C-alpha cells in the first residue's frame, strides 16, 4: 500500500461475496422442470373443454370459457405472490439469512390467505363486472355464475399454492415445483372427469374439481414446506413472530407485490387490447389473430422456465453480493432464451400452416391466419428479452423499474397502434405488439446495467 492510497476498510458480512455455481447446466436444470410444469397448464384447459363438451351443450362450453377468462384476470393480478416470494427467498438464500428464508414463506402464506378471503368477499362485484364487459347469452350467463360461485371458494388455496411454489423456486428446487404443478393439474383433470362424466355434475363438477385439487395441494404443499423447514433449519434458526411481522420487511413485500401486480395488469391489458382491436376489424380477423396469438403464448411457456432461472439465480447472486454470478445469470439466460426463441420461430414459420389447420377448420380463417403468420412466427425472438429481463428484475426485486418500463412501453404501444393501424390495418396492430415487447426488453436491459453498478458497488 502506498502512502497516498486509502486505508483498507474490512468488508462487512453483507459485503462479502459468497460465490456459487452459475453455468449452463445450472440454468437448464432450473429452467427445464418449470417449463414442463407450465406446459401442463394449457393441457388442463383442453381437458376441461373436452370433458364439458361431452355434454353436447354449447352454453356450458361457453360458460367454462368465460369463467376461465375472469379467473385468468384475477389470478394474473395475484401472480406476484409466486414471483415476489421467489425473489425474496432467493436473496435470503444468497445472504445465508436462514431466519429470513422462513419468514418470507410465512409472510407470503399470510398474505395469500388474506387476499383469498378478500376475493371471496368481493366475488359478486368481480363476477358482475366480468359479465358486464363480456355480455354472454342468458344460457352462458347462468353457466358462468354456477362455475364462478363455486370455484371462487378455492381462491385462498390457489394463492397459498402460489406462495409455496414461489418459496421452493427461491430455494432453487424447481424439481419440487414441477411436482407440485404436475400433481395439481393431474388431480384437477381427474376430479373434473369423474365429477362430470361419472356423477353428472355438469359445470359445477368442473368448479368443484378445481376446488378439491387446489385445496388438497395447498394442504400437502404446506405440510411439505414445514417438513423441509424441520430438516433444513435448526430450532434456534426459526424466526420469531416479531421477525415475521417486522414492519420494514412487510412493507418491502407489499411494495414489491404492488409493483409486480401493476406490471401483470399491464400485460393483461396489452393482450386484451390486441384482441379487442382485432375484433373491431371483423370476426374473421378476430379469429385469425386469436389463432396466431396462441403461437406466441405457447412459446411463452417455454421461455417462462428460463425467466424462473433468472429469478432464482439473479436473486441469489444479489443476496450473496456476487457480481460475477449476477452478470453470468443475465448472460446465460439471455443466450439460452434467444436460442430457444429462434427454434420456436423456425417451428412456427415452417409448421405454422399445419398448426393453423389443426386449430381451425374454417377456410377463410385459415387463409387469413396464413397471411399474418410471419408476424406471429418472429414474435418469440422480439419478445424473449422481455421475458428474461422480467425474471432478472423480479429476482433482484427491482420492481419499481419494471413497473415504470411497463407503463412507458404500454404508452409507446398505444402510440404506434394509433399511428400505424389506420395505414396498415392488422399489420400495424402486430407491429405495435412487436414494439411493446421490444421496448420492455431493451429498456429493462439498459437499466439493468446501472442497477448492477449500484447494487454491487462494494465489489
């Protein structure tokens, strides 16, 4: 040390880096189980539709479809319980803060139960609002009411399942996450088939089947977590009630979850707006866009697995003050993401016409969907960075930036739609969606460079 160099200040415990492996094997090991888990979700919807379709009543099929949309909006807004819990748990794991790892779980479950009960209390306004905007026929309206009033009772259990899944993912146990999701969807399908086809419960059977599956998995999941806590943590490492209800930690969770909820509703609005604008251009175009947007949404299930890997590894690296690990997480998940997106784009481009023919038998819809297929085919490449950066920012709990960039990207989306749609019609609508996805991804990537410098300044 020279005479004019500053004296060395010992690093505090929170400033000491705690390295851990971050490589392609780890990334893929986290991503693949969750990709498989997410892919089982659309299968559940297909089975529900097929089961209720055996009753030869179009109104019942419509009731399930409309009811599912209402619940998608509700649960889409509450998805922060899964992602927020993952980020906070991963950071506590990186810090080796064993009490906080448990405290995050308890706070998440308490919040899940509270929000679930609040949703039940407000279920009538939710239902009436959904029916007002969708305006189904009288027969479909009755089916929706039957389905909704039963299934809404499962909301506390559903949200507890979000918290349990998020906690396991935060610990890097994506295999357990796969088990939870697979068993949940499997039980749901089994109950639905039994109650509808064997006991003739109709739409109510689908709702009760979901209720029973969610309740059983929530109870089993909590039992699994408590056994895991008993094995993983010593008695003296258990958090006190005061630690669980610590004001600063509770406020941090509420703030994080609020921002993620705004981001989630922003996504829902973007997709709903896309569908609504297609509808304004005619039934054929609405149907063609509905077929094509499923290509992108299906691709999203593959990319979501990598986003979860980014959440867990990014959050853990931040908690461990491990700059190299964080940077490597961003680099590897992005590389794997673009590779996956390229494969999906190639599959959609070459196999798209056949997929379109499978999804619809209407000749005019098939022809129109083929016309706009190139827009849908390249959408995974344009949108992949948004998926990965969402995972990075959720894991790092940089939720304010994520919220702000969602709002800014939505405004840009609407501006591009307003300018291009009168000129180019449906092509302008697809370009606006491209701009929305690209703006989210690149804006978050740009901000992440500054956040990394700030968060790891002590390294």
